[in-house]
C-alpha cells in the first residue's frame, strides 16, 4: 500500500520549509517493521510548496494513487489543502484521508468541521507519531479504528493518546536519510529552510496560542546529542535558514550549548547563517548573554519582547503572564549592551479598547523610552484555541472577519490561492469594528512616523529641548493633518484606511503595491515610507509648517531628523527597491533607515 503526505508551506524569498511535521511522523512509522513491510512512501508523493505552480487537479491526481494520505493542516494552507483532498476523494473514494496538525479543531470541537468536509476520514489530535502508527497498524489488521487513541471520525472519537514522554527517542528525518532523499530529487529551484525541535511544550497558557492549551504545559526536552547531529546536517547541506522550534529559547542556561554550536558552525562553514528564534518570556541574565553572542556574529537581529498588550485586563483575559514587570529596565539593559530590542503586540485581543491601545503605544515611547521597531500583528483566531470556543467568543463578544491569508511575506498570493482565508479578530465587546479600523490607522501612523524613523529623532529632540511629550506631539500632528487634506500624510492615511476596509470586505489581499517597486507587496507602513522617501522635501516642509503653527518652533529643529534618514537618491543612487529592502524589510529591527 502507498502513503502520501501533504504539508503545504508558503514560499518566501525563494525559500521553502522542509516538511518537518510529516517527516517526523513517517520517520517514526517506518521504523516499525509491520508498517514498513506493508506500506511504501515515495518522496515524490510529498507536496510541500504552496506557490503559483501548485495545481489542485494535478496534485490531487498524483496523490489519488495513494491508499493513505497524511495532511499537516495549519492556517496558511487550510483551504487549498481542503480543495486538494476533496478532489482526491472524487477520484479515489477508497483513499483514507487523515488530517492532523495545529490547524485542526480541538478535541471535542470537530463535529461542524467534519460536517463541512465529508472527504476527511480521520482527524488526529495532538502529536501525530504514535497515533498515525496505530492507525496504520489498524489498517493492516482489520480497518477497525475504534481502539486507536487520539482520533475523531464522522462516527466516533476515542480518548486522547498520552503525550510522548521522550522525544529524543523519536527518529529524525534529518538523521535517517529521509530528508536526504527529498533534497536529492531537485525538482524545484527553491532554497530550503530547516526546522529543528529543541523541545515540545510551553509552561504558559496564552489563549491566542496553539500551544497554550494545558495539554502542552509540561516541557519535554530533546537530547542535546540528537540536536547537535541535526545542526551538523543542516550545516553540511549548506542550508541558510534555521527555525529553532522552542517557544522559550534562552529559558535554560544550557541553551548556550546550542548557541555556541551555531556560532561555531557559522564561523567554520558559513551555515546556517540566519536564525528564527522565539525568545523566553522571562528574560534571565544568561538569556541576554546568549542573545548578544548570536547578535555579534549576525545570527540574531534583536531580542524579542513579546508583550502582546500593555493593558492589564487584556493580559488577564488571554492568560498572559509578562514576568518582566520592569520593562524599562530590560529596554535600558539592552540599550546599554548596544543590542536592539523588538517589541511584539497583537491588535484585536479581548478587553482592549481603542484608548488602551493608544495608551499602550504612548507608554512605550514616553515612559519606557523604547523607540526601536515594534511589530503590531493582527489576531488570527486559531480553531484549537479558546478563540475557536463559542463560549469564549460569546464571553468577550469577539467579532471575526475572513480575509486573505494574513501571514505577510511581501509577496502577492497567486491568484489560485486567493480563496484561502484567515479568521481575523476585528472587534470585541470593548472595541467595535469602527474602533478597530481606527486603531489599525493609528498603528499605521505610529509605525510609519516613529518606529520606522521618519519623525522619531524630531520627537525625541522636541521632548528633550522643549518638554513636548510624544503624546502631545503625535496627537496634535494627527489632528492637524486630518484637517489639512492636501498633506502627504492625509493622502497616505486615506489610502491605507480604504485599503484596510477592502481587505475586510474580501475585495483585495493584504499589502500595498508601490508603482516603482511593483514586484513586491509592502506592508502599509512600509508603502507610506517609500512614498515619503520619494517626496522627502515635501513631507518635511509640511512638518515644519505644522511645528510653526502648533508649537511656534523654529524650522531648524528638524535638521537633525532630516539629515539622519538614509536618502535612497543620495546613498542608493535612486535604487528605491534596494533602499526599501535593506532599510525597512530586512533592517527595520536594527534601525538601518538611519545614517
């Protein structure tokens, strides 16, 4: 019998992730003699690249030759995976389609999901290795799944399977030759991205997170020897990008073993040279040491401070514990080390209001003295979190709208993928949809003006020299340009708000094109920054006019700001795309837009 796997991941900057989830499942299952004797898996039946060349009919036709198909399901591939699997079932009704992954509904919430997807035969809950093994054994014997723990079918669900107690004993697709076979095919021109699992679980129970469920609160660590051998493989294969799968890297002192190895590999082989890290919520002293070592060699751009919100009621509603209560000290400590910080928040969480959202931003720049880039993300409601629970939704009056995929990668989704959707939280009983749109406009305003640097130095100088708080400066500027419709800022604000409304009406995808750089879809703040760069003199002339009218301040105060911004026409010979890529896309966390 034949097995196939479907684990679709977006292509970003010509890179695609190795299909790690399904790789782990099959690496384990094929070690069981009974399974390897009855089932075969051809890596050419492994579909992983979610790009414009992916054809639903062709993919379904190829996979329909399989007897069993395992689908790794998450928010970036849900609808395209559904369409492929529905087509497979039409071609081969005997093909067993098994869904797993963090995009499937939580145990006990699958009824409507399955009613809408008759083509799915089995849903696997939580870890897939053992459950999928037992499913395959049941197929070999009698096709009776009633004793297979951890599944839901159209007719029944079984008790959950226990968590794997020792993930170090689980086979690795890096070390058993599975990924060697895959990359040997060379059937595309993409570069690979690697993922290595340091541990499973997270002690926190944040309601917006797919691993916030109490099922995952116990951390199960990977053996260091296994991780080291996997990193060796990544280095030997000359793979640039490595995702460290650990929800709290830097939580333990011995994480330095991994960071030291990665630094050594970079210095001796050049690979991997880019890391994706989720830093521990509690910033202990040795975390800063690890981060600084990685930063000095270019493996780490910044230390992420994932606040999610500055509002106490919101943090309580989402069960988020920000353990570093003195954020100002943390920011000052990083500044003293010369390391950039990067704050993350989420717009759309319960108990947040328009006022508390604005207050939170002003707290960061006025009280905390934080001025580096800040990421403000949309809240995507994941089905296996409380945001997929009707009672939680009712309690907080959560309003959800469907949009095109909200995982922004600076590229336009291919036409055939535009039907994919994300469920985005756009309101609650404390924030109406109109307030949400206004908050989104404020996000655009503060990021483009302050956190992307166009008025940051000026605002800091005004506070030092004249005692004008950032709140007073930005509030007055906002009111001024809203009443002066001929200004560049009003024009940009108006375009942004109109586009956001169209996004939530499903008329357009996320992102904005700029005529001179038409191959890239920019975030709205970035697009505005490009337009300001093109009309820099006009923009600052308008700011001088504002300062004269509202504060009676001499125009010379703006010279410092004007001269500190990298000019794409002077420094990049008019190459707007190169300037935008290096300064805003790749360099915003490191403030590369300043001279």
